[in-house]
C-alpha cells in the first residue's frame, strides 16, 4: 500500500492494512493512514508538484500555556462553516504503540543513556601522565605476581623431591640418598628469594583498599621468616627429612629450608604419641614456630594479590585469592588433626608393628608432603590469574562499557 505524506507530498510504501501511525522519512511528520485504501483515479495529467515550505514557513509559533487540545475564540472565528480543524499529530505519550519498522529509535538517545551510565559509575578521565604512571604500576605488579607464581611452583617442586626421598625408603632394595633433600633445599631457597622480590614489586603496584596494609604486613612477615630460617639452619638441631642419613652434611641444614609446614602437621601427634615409628624424631618446637610464620606469610601474600586483582577491576579474581588464602591457612591445621586421629587408631589398636606398618607410615609421610603441595596449588593458580589481570587491567569490565 502506498501512502502520501500530507505535509510534503512524499510517497512511502507500508504493508497492507497498517493502522499504526507512520512517520515520513523526509519531513518527519507523523500521520495516520486512511481507514480505507484510496480509490484508483483515472489516468490523467500528473499532479502539480507541491512546493517545499521554506525555513521561515516551517518555524512553529510559540507555544501557549493553554491546555493541550483546547481552542480559543480566535481559532473558532477563523474556521470556515462546515470545516473541521485538521487532526493534530499525537504526542509520544498519547500515541499508539510505535511501529519500530517505520519509526526507528533515535540513536542519540542510546548515546545519552551510556554517558549517564558512565557518570553513574564514576568513570573519570586521567591525564596522560597519570595514565602512564598507572600502567607502569600495573606492569610492576604483573612482574611481581609472576615471580610469586614461580616461587609457589618451586615450592611444589621441592615437595616432589622430598617425596622422592621417601619413596626410596619404601623399597628395601633401593638405598636412600640425601641428595633429594639437598636438591629440595636448594630449590626452596631459590623460590623463597623470588617470592621476596615478588612481594616488593607487588607492593609498588597500583593502590587499592587494603593494598598498603597487606603489602607491608607481607613484607614484614617475609623478613621475619628469613631471620627465623637463618637461625634454624645455623642451629641444625630440629627435625629434617635427611638428618639421620647426613647428620653433619649439607642435607641436614638444607632440609630445613623448603618448608616447615611438615612440623606443623605433626605437632599434635608429636605431643601425645612421640614414640610412634612415623613420628619425626628430634626437636620440633622451633620448627613449629617457623611453620606458623610461613603460613602467615603465604596468607598475607595472597591477600596482597587479592588487592591487586581488585585494583585491576576483577572482583571475582579477588575472591579467588581470598579462598586460596583460606586453603593455605586451614589446610595444615586440618592435616594435623587428621594425622592425630590416625595416630590414635594406630596406637590404641597396636597396629604399628611389622613391615606393613612401616610401609604404611612412609606412605603417610609422603601423603603429608603431597597434601602440602596441593594446599598451595590454588595459590599458584591465583598468582597466575593476577598476572594476567595486571597485564590487561579492567579486562572484566569491557563487556559492561
């Protein structure tokens, strides 16, 4: 069906039977289609073109404050007898539901809504110097979290080496060698140094709520942990995995460096059942203190990574770092309780005798180091995700802009 605009005379094609108001694409006038289709006219000369109104003629008269739809006496006097006033274009509020095919939305409305939404979120424009300084801070934080990720990975590698040392004792034909423990100590020392450097770089990263508090506490816990490790290794009297094989060699001291979380997991069993075969022999009081400082240090590092994730605009990653800190904090405690319950069963049932019990005890000790490695695996994954988030900050907000 072809309609003719009553204002400019332009023709536009609409579906048959359209009853909705139509907007002319040429002059933007809104009019209603006729109730019945126009009758076909006999062929004749084409109609004269309708002159386009000038700008002065298109200027609307000033609005009066009279109610919409009311008529003044002047309008009634100017009307010819028998002539009804032309229908007025309905306003947007009183119009029928718009036909979106012929009345598309104004694109400027969407731009205005987006700008208001941006102002509501508090998006501020930074100068070039401030933007460069922020990017440099994120770059330092990315390097720091990457070093922390490597440090956690080296910790897990040292646990694998200690497990290899205990696997030798499970097979009588294989002679135990302390080189596994020495290698684990060297790997643990390298990981500790990289972790300390990573904490310093993360501390110089972008500021966020809690950043300086957790960063300063993590740096202090790292320094205290270093001091206690040096004292512990210098004394060389506490329990070490290869102490019985190498009482005066390097394995005795290097075996104290990888972790002291193993002493934390044995503290309940050592306190109540010190004579069982699988319970480590030797002093453990100082090692337990160092292990508690190690737990606090790792927890504070993960909370610092949580602050960096929040600064990068990734709240879900911030929660992931917090959950990883929970695993690191409560994992050794639950292991200590489980090992104590196992010791109770073995001691009260007198099952800790014979070759099978010895193999079972060695397996339990290997499982202890494997679980310690698993407790730190979420920390490694969180550090990797924070590295990606600091390399590309605000990535999680791209879909919302």
